């Protein structure tokens, strides 16, 4: 088949990506111009996605019932492309985040706090999964077509964001006949962002009312940006024979291509696990990027590589781009029409997930992080209902210069969170087959995670008392 440059197929993906990015610009303009939106802390990407979703719903209602993204302007298959973009942007964003330098070394006390942050993150996933499954196990008896295991999508939508919600929603739809599974997961993720924004604003206003914090003004926020190191002295030049940004994108893309080959090989060896393997595309990306980063650092120490090719600043910008694109594409891909029977369940899950996450994380942060409990709570609540970026947005309202360790905890906690959270991801593939068994395993796993936190709490308390006694003797 010969493809002409004027054919819609040649322009569909370009037009789709362009509309997504322009929606981000419009959303940013609207947010800056409208007072209550500016104060709401709702991410611009979420606002842009909601705008496109409203346009898509109106087009479907007023037109012939088809999706606006499936018109010739978008190549005839824009809805599928939105899902593909969401899927790939998740892994590409995680790869870029993994490439960022780790920062300064951790002390024993700080290592304990990072470990506790990772365990708390997994515990947050678990309480969301338990409550989500409890709701859908009951609701499946009354709503035709609802998968009893659909509640597992609550921690993927809230705790891990749009990409993972789409991944597992697709698996449940394709492999287990859960009609509307993709849109179900994406809608839960969208509610998570709203929960982060609304809940975060309410909490910040309570703190201000009690005069516990002062609002961070724009001057403070701009000043905070100066603390970021844009480039170190040993990095490659910005405009050499190969542009510095091109190098970063090539590293991210190269790692993802290797991951694609690896997943294809594993999928061929274990045909029955293909959906699960491809659902972990982001995890393969993190592991491969970690390996490449380790090799780069090793070769740098041995003097084989003279310059630093990885730019932490540019990798942060690249990850931000992919996550913004992922969120706006994911929300725009929601099909409202296929959710008509599920709305009561989705709303109940969203509310229960928001309140349970709020009060559980609030309690844990007061006990485990007493020196900066408010900062730790905001960054964790934002992350466990939206993304890490949402958590950072909330944190900067009370800690614009990142003086507390809360931001650092969020960065370092990924390793313990992945180690402890990996079994839960495997449970997602068990849930449709044995929902009740999965439900009870989640409860047991939650008890174990909180047992670890309790032990860490008493060990930390004992060390603190010992240090106090030693200082008193001196």
C-alpha cells in the first residue's frame, strides 16, 4: 500500500499529539486566569484532559455517536492511539526519572525514614485495594457485567496513576471480558487527581486557618527553582556535535527499545503471561535504566567515559513531558458511554479511596515522621491519589525550598516500594481468577506491612531514647 503525504493516515498521530499539547497550553492559560482554578492545585494536564473529554462527549451526543478522535482528522483510529500514548508514556517517564542522579548519601536515620516511606506507600496501595475489592465484590452481585476484581483498579488508578490503570483495565477487558475495563481504570485515575487536588486544598486551608503554615507566594516558588542544579561542570556541552537534549532522548528511547525486545522474548516463552509481562513495561524500563546508569557510573569511575552524558535536569524535564502527555491522553481516552452502569460503583470507590487514603496516611505520618509530619503527609497523599508530581505540587505550598526531607523521601522510596509492592502487582493477575482469595491475601499483606511499620516505630523510638540518655550523661 502506497501512503501519500496528504492522506489522513500520515497526519493522524501528528494531529492527535498536537491537539493534546495545545490542550495543555489552553488549560494552563485558563488555570492562570481563573481564580478558583489557580487556587485548586489541579494539575494542568488533568484540566487539559477534562477539557478534551467534555469536547468528546459533546461531539458524541450531538453527532452520530462516534468518537471525535476516530474521525479522519486523527487518522480514523485516534482513540486507540490515545491508549497507546498513555501506555508508552508511563514507561518512558519512569525511565527518565530513573536516569536522574540519586543525590547525596543517606544517613542511618534518613535511610530508616526512606524505608518507612516505601513501606507506607505499599500500605497505601493495599488499603485502597482492599476497600476497592470489597466494594466491587458486593456490587458485582447487583450490576451485570461488573468484574468482581475491578476494585483492584483503585490502587492502580489512585496509587500509580493513569498508565497503570489503563494497563490493567485493558488486561481485564481483553482477557476477562470486563466491558469498559479501560475506561473504568482511566476514570478511577481521573477521580484520583481530583481527590488529590480537592483534598490537598482543603487540608492546606485548614492548616492556614489554624495558622500552622503561611501560603507560599509566587516569589518564594520562583526562588525555590534556583536551588535546582541545571548542569554540572563535567557534563557534555549543551550544543556540541550532538545536542544535549537529543542525547537524553536517545538514552531513554534506546532503553525502551531494549525493554520491548526483552518483553517480546519473554512473551514468546510464556504465552499465557503475555498480558502480565507487557503490563509491567514500566518496571522493565526502571530495571534496564538502573543497569545502564550503573554501567555509566562504573565506566566514569574507571575513566573510560570522560564526560557525564546523563543530565539530571533534562531527564526531569523529559519525565515531566511524558507524564503530562500520559495524563492528558489518558483522560481524553475515557469513553463515558460504556460506563453508564458503573457510575455508582466508581463514585463510591473514588470517595472511599480518597477518605481512606487521607486518614490512613495522616495517622502514619504523625507517628512515623513527627518532625515534619505535615510535609510528609501532603507529599504522600498527593502521590497516593495522583502522581509524584501532584505530591510535589502540594508540598511546595508549605515547603517551597524543600527544606524538609519529605521531597527526598519521595525520590528514594521507589526501591523499597518496588520490592514490597511487586507481589501486589502479581496479585492483579490473580484477582479475576480468584477474587475472594486475592481479597484475603491483600488483608494479610496489609497486616504484614503495618507490622513492619510498627516494628520500625518502636526501634526508632528506642534509638531516640538512647541518644537522649547519652546526651544527658554528657
